[in-house]
C-alpha cells in the first residue's frame, strides 16, 4: 500500500508540474492563442487542418457527433472566416470544408508559439534529456491508447 500511495503522490506532482508549465505558457502567449473560439470549434479546425479538405460527414464521424451539430459549428467558423465551404466539382451534392484566412492565421500563430516554446524552454535541455522525454511521453501515449 505504501508504494501505491507514493505512486499516486508522484503522479499528482507530475500533473501539477505540467499544469504549471502549461499555465505559464498560456499566460505568456495568450495574445497569440486567444482567438475567441470554443474548444469544439478548435477541434473542428484541427481536423480540417490535418485533413486539408474534408466533408461535414467525415468531421461528424471523427468527432463522434451528429452532422447537424457539426454544421452548427461550421456555420459559426465560416461566419468568422476560419473555414470555407467548397462544392465538390465532381459531386455537386458534396461540400468540402477547407481553412480560410483566419484559420490559416490561427495555425501560423500556433506554429509561432511552438517555435518560441522550443527556443525558450526545450532548448535548455540536453539532446539526451530531450530524447528521454520524448521516449517517455511516447510510451505514456501508447499505454493510454491501449488502456483507454
């Protein structure tokens, strides 16, 4: 039981450290990250960004929500010029969703922040430490994907 408690305490400390780092990063780069979009809208943008071009139905499957729920999210994002709809020339009934100017800007700001974090924080670790950190978080991801 003693070992178990120390495992929980250690996990708690790790989580607190991660939370603190993320909070500091967010506070420091808020002006780049605070784009006034909801978490669900951010998920839609991430999906569109990775796919480059995707349909509403495909987004719905990916997010595990209804197509009408996706359409509502898209309407808001389209109104704010984050994404645009394009009719598939090969199938007029099919609409492709792609990033619009604000969507592209959103990701270039994210890239900028990631570069800043790499330069200001991660560059202070040795390459040995970085490789070890990468190996550990990759392993945690594998375990999480298997267990959850």
